[in-house]
DNA sequence: GCCAACGTTGGC
DNA sequence: GCCAACGTTGGC
């Protein structure tokens, strides 16, 4: 099983939006970056876990955990000319973009803010992709050791 | 709003 | 294949 981090701007789709979705589940559509797509399409497996990260907001950080509940399948928002993420180059016969379904696992008891994560950028979280300079990927893998460490931060913040 | 860091596009 | 122009991301 693999671990991931999924970014979303809360003004567009927040963790609470996920919580309020039917079955606390949603399709992770709109990804239009090849590297992020490849992670979803080629490496994500049903049953994987992912951190839900809020970006471009007052307090960027990890706010919850979701489970991947489907393998990747064509992102049909790319086929809809009225959709914000429409891409004429993607067709049902030859889909360019893919998405997975995710379901809320749980909210973090205490969100782990970006600034908190940065405290460990030269030690425990040195290799964390999120903290790498200039990283803008919206879907990225998380090393199991980093996953565990971040959960430890959550427990520490809550004790 | 600013700006660094990318990724993409398209002319050549 | 090169690279300038442009668009996007996302922290601050």
C-alpha cells in the first residue's frame, strides 16, 4: 500500500466539502498535470491512503486523511466544453486525463500546518516532496516513514 | 498583489 | 531540439 498527499484549495473544494459529500466520497477530478496524472493513473491503488492538504489559504497544511476507493478512470470533466477543466485534446476514445475516487477517512485531530512541517525540513522531513523548493504537484507520493512521522506530530500536538 | 518556480506552447 | 513567451501554482 502506498501513501499520498492530495492538494486542494479549500475555496474550491475543502475537507468539509468532502465530509458533506454523499458517502463522504468524491471523484478527484480536474488534475491537469502529467506527473500528477501519472501518479494517479499508474501508481495509485484502491486502498491507498492520502493526506488531504489545503493550499492557497490562510493556514496551508494537512487537515485530514482520505482513502483511495477506486483505481484511475477517465476524467470526464475534460470532455465537457462548459467545464473549467475542459481539454479538447482529451476524448472518451483516447482520454488524456484521469481521476480516482476518494472517501474521507478522518479529519486530523489537529491540522498539521505547513509551517509546522517546515520545522523538520532539515531533519525528519528532509526528503518530503511537499517541502522541496518550487514543488507545485497536486498529487505526490509520501514515504511511509514521513507518513508515520506526520501522524506522530498529530499525536504530539494533541497531547 | 507580488513573485519565484515551473510546465506548456509554438515559432524557428 | 532550442528557447522565448506565456500561464499557473502557491506561499507570503
